[in-house]
């Protein structure tokens, strides 16, 4: 009879221990650990901050400026981008860029090299130098597009998110880009702490 009593008592203790464990109130829980919905990491410190998302076209301000002509037949322009959003975003690649007359005729921007990912805080940006062959220059060919705006987008954004940016000359007056050939050459995007955009 004693053996039966001891077994029953032991079962009661074991059942109570399991119930306490199931409620999460065990004394063996590591310091600083919480449930999966908590905000404390296993080491006891705060959870790591979420990584910034990639920049989106709509949260950026764009400016396209034609630079003064130079010898050699090629023309230069400068595309400047600034982050207007309060959150930091990642500019990871070349921007989308094209000039077109209607849907049929267009010249796309083509990057050369492997750009690094640039973190843009609010108010900072990137600059991309553009080089193209204007109409009438040596080697221009017959395929040319003249336009007073260009279609641009953040890296990896779909074409449907592209926006029009007006073309300006160096004194910020309205201008036209007159590009010929297969593409507009784009330099590697470079970080610009104080971008000049309208």
C-alpha cells in the first residue's frame, strides 16, 4: 500500500511540474529570453534593427541637367537623385533611364561596371553622369530621339513605376536632350551628401 501512495504522490508532483512548464514560468528559463513575440534578444539586449528597404521611385526626387558642350562630338548630362522619405533606403544598382518619342522610338541608359549599394538617409542622394551622341555629331547615325523629358526609376523598380523628369540646362532652364545611337552611357552611381535638385 505504501508503494502505491508514493507512486501517486510522485505522479502528482510530475503533473504539477509539467503544468508550470507549459505556462512558461519555469525557473530554468535563460536570462533575457522571451517568447517569439517579445522584443528582447536571447543575449538580453534589444532586438536588432530592421535592415533598410531598397529605394522606391516615388520616394525620390530627380533632376536631369545637360552640361555645356565639349569637343569630340559627345555630350554630357547629369542625373541627380535625392531621398525624400524619412527612412533610410538602399540605392542598389543603376537607375532606369530612357528617352523616347512615343512608344516605338527610345534610347535606354546602359551602365558600365558593378555599382555598390549606397545607403541614402533623408536628404542625401546619388549622382549618375550620362554621355550620349547628339544629332549631327560624327558617328551619330540616323536613329535619334529629341525629348524635353526622360523616364526614370529606382534600381529594380518595375517599368510601371517610372516617372518623367524634365530636362534642364545648366542654369535650370527648360531644355531638350537630343540623343542618337543605341544607348546613353551611365557612370557608376556615386554618393552625394548634398544633392542639388529642384
